[in-house]
């Protein structure tokens, strides 16, 4: 008997993807609308499944219905099912419109079918038909990686082949990044001085930096030593690689946050990447400092080092808001900043706090950056 999985297509693609992976049917029926097909939602589902090793491109049927018409839904389902009446159906009623869900329920209850529903923000399904089919919620253990989540919403990772290399570099610098965060106040002046020169060369393959920096503190000497600078009195010199240039111009904070997030891999956090460049279906490109998944939800971390002179209005929050709509409903964010500008009387400025709350963003102020791991654990209820 052929097993057919019926999906009601909507903006939220992950419930369908998780259920298909759980049941692994022989064929798919994607009940969609012209609007959802214009947005490419069926393709996003199929592309994400393919990235997980489940190729349904030649085993799927796409049925476009009028989203607000019961008769149209029943008429088109009736025409489609001819010759397939003896199949076994699993109908996921989570997506679509209310009319589409009611129509699918009314239609498939007369066939050999099971019907499921996945509650919002829960990785489990309810068997709502037949009665007594599964009296308790059934867990969905499947988890999406960052790349799979992006595919599910039609987003493309442009630098996917470089992500592991950047992650490995960050892991190698874990101790140094933690050291900089722990001693930030005592090395801030040096980082600012180097940053003013190096920011103009962030895309250079290498750059020979020569600077004069008098009255170097012990902590600054230690940072220079760890970075391999030649120090002659107050003269500093080093031929820096592109990776080192980017690290000294803020990459150290990104690496620190990435490693803190990665410490929970396999213990609540499912996947994490650093420096991912993405493109949305409209062709808009953006880069995220750190991105990770937890329980089939997506999270981003934006890192702002030094005094943020070019970001006094914390435009990073506007960036988060502008991009959240591309990722569906389940997006959380962190803004980790060493900028004193976000504070007033040692508290996060009220305007920034209000904007961050509206955007579901947790702000980590300068004096709490060293405790980012604790804030991460508290916010996401991570253990260990």
C-alpha cells in the first residue's frame, strides 16, 4: 500500500518538513495556493528535505486550491484522489488556512487516514484523527541545522563552503578570545588604535601594519605577544593575514560568542555557525556574526565591539528587525556589545531596551559580555 503524506502549505514550512521526515512516506501531496507558490513555499519544503537526504522532487504532487473555498478544495482533492483511494494517508493539518484545514479534515476522514497537528513552538504532534489513535503527544526528535532552516524559508547561504574553516579558526582562538574579553578594559585603547588603521584593510589578503603606541600596559604587551607582533619600544609591527585583520577589528568578539554558543552543542543547541552570509528570495544579502538553531528555532547573535562610533543608534537592532520576517515566527536574537553608548547611568538606555524587547532581542551590555554564557543559558533554559 502506497503511503502518501498530505501537507497544507503556508508561510511556516518547518512543521511540514519535520512531519515528512518523521513519517517518510512514499509520496507527497502539497495542497497549496497561488500566493504560496508565488513565494516558492513548496520548493522550499522540497529543497530542505533534499538537503536532509530525502528527495521528493519526483514523488510530489502540488495541488493549488482557493484558500477560502471549501467546494474548490473538495472538488480538486476529489479529482486528484482518483486511482489513489486505497492509499494510506497521513494528513498534516498544521498549515494552510482554516478553510483548507477544515476541508482536508472533512475530505480525508472518509479514507484510510491519520491526521496530525503540530502545536506552535512544540516539537511534537497530536494525532487528532482517528479518535484514540495516539492519546498523548508524540515527540518529533528531528532537528534542523542552520543550513536546513535557511533552506526551509528560501534563504541561501552564500559562503557555505567556508563556514567550517571559519569555525575552526574561531575554535583555535578560543583561549585568546576569552582572554581579550576578560581584560577588555585594559586592552581597549590598543584595540581601538589598531582598529582605526585595520578597518580600511579588512578585505586585504594581508597588510603590514606599523604603528607607534606609547605607554603600552602589561596587558597590551601580552596581547601583542599573543598576536605575534614585533615590539621595539613604542613601535609595533606585524604582517597580518586577512583572518588576523578581521579578528583584530571585531572578530575576537564574534569568535568569543561563537565559542560560548558552541559549548552547548549537543546539550540543547543543535548547530552553530560564524560569519554566515545569506541571500533572501528578493536577492538581498546580509551577514550574521553568529547563527544557531535550538529545538528547530533559529537564533542570531550580533556582536558590536569597541565604541560603535558608526552605530550610535544601534542599527544592529534595525537589521535584526528587517531580517526576522525572512525567517518565520521562531527567531530570537542577542546583541552583544562592548559599546558604552548603549548605557545610561550604568543601565541599558530605555529606548534601546524597548526596541530590543519589541524585536525579541536580548541585549548583553559591556559589563556583562564576560557572562554571555550565563545569559545564554538563562535565556534559553540550557543546562550544564
